[in-house]
């Protein structure tokens, strides 16, 4: 399985990523091993999606990083995002 996941950073930004091993990848984020999120610790997993094909997961991750994808995330996770404000 391939996963697309969303992390809420301490500054309120939302990080979007993909992986084959979601448990290990989240642990890497939590201990600061990922350069893009180590400035936003602690991180909280707010959602993930599972895909059979890597290409589907990468396509979804790419979409979520677009303006339209960001708008969708704001609607879908409105309550979580608004608790600390901001989304990136």
C-alpha cells in the first residue's frame, strides 16, 4: 500500500506527504528527522489515504499541494486547521 498523509505542524501549517510505510514515516517526522517539518514540531497526524498504486498516491499528493487541493483541505479539515490558524 501507498499512503498520502497530512500532518498539522505546531505553527498551524499542514504538511502533505506520501510513503509506503506510514508508521515509520510519522515517527521520522515526530523526532525531527525530516528537514521540511523539523521546524514545526510537534506534528500531529490529521489524516491519511491509502492507495494500491504508487502513481495514484503521488498524483493525489501533487493535487493536494495545488491551490485547488489546498482549498479542499481547508474545507475538509476546517475545524482542525482553525484551532491554531493558518495552512500551507
